[in-house]
C-alpha cells in the first residue's frame, strides 16, 4: 500500500510539473544598448567592501537601455557582460553575470545594476559584450 501511494504521489507531481513548468521556463533574450556606468549615489555606495573580505571597494551603477521584444513583461532577467579596468584587467574575474533586472516591460526601458569594484582597480572601466535574458514568469521563491 505504501509503495502504491508513493507511486501515485510521484506520478501526480510529474504531471503537475508538465502543466506549470513550460510557462515558467520560457526564456526571452533582452538586447542591451547604451551601456555606461556612473558612481553610486553616496547613500548607496558608502562603506562598500568586496563580498567576503575586508577590502575596500568602489560602488558603480551599470546603466543602459533594455529592449524586450516579446510583448510581455520579462522577469528576473540575468545581466551578463565583461568589465575591465583602465589597464585591461578583469574587474570580476571568472564571472560574467553582473546582476539582474527584476522586471523588463515590453518595448524599451532603462535599467541599472549595482556592482562593487576593488578600490585598487583604476578607472575608466571598459564595458563589453552586455546581454540579458529572463523569464515569462517570476522564478524567485517568494513567501506569501
């Protein structure tokens, strides 16, 4: 009896995921343009340190335009790109994911993503190969 109930539960779970998952998995590519950066406002960037260390960091906002061609909002769009300092050294070594945009409405909209750069890396920063992709529904776990 116990095995039969487990099988029934597992079958129901698989069938339910077939009904719900495809909509959540629909990925939409977002074209990013006019990419630039600016220093964070003082109230956002004060006392910035690199994650997991006591090294000082400079706070910057990556800004630009996001073009959502889908006609529907896109959620949790991951932003990817390469950032180099004035000497051509990578600012975020071994990492191309810069951050995320919570919601990208249909059409063209502005976005900004906050980054921390080690204080010893010289500016101006060089921003290359920026792109984004997101989902037709939010994929973040939210408590009711």
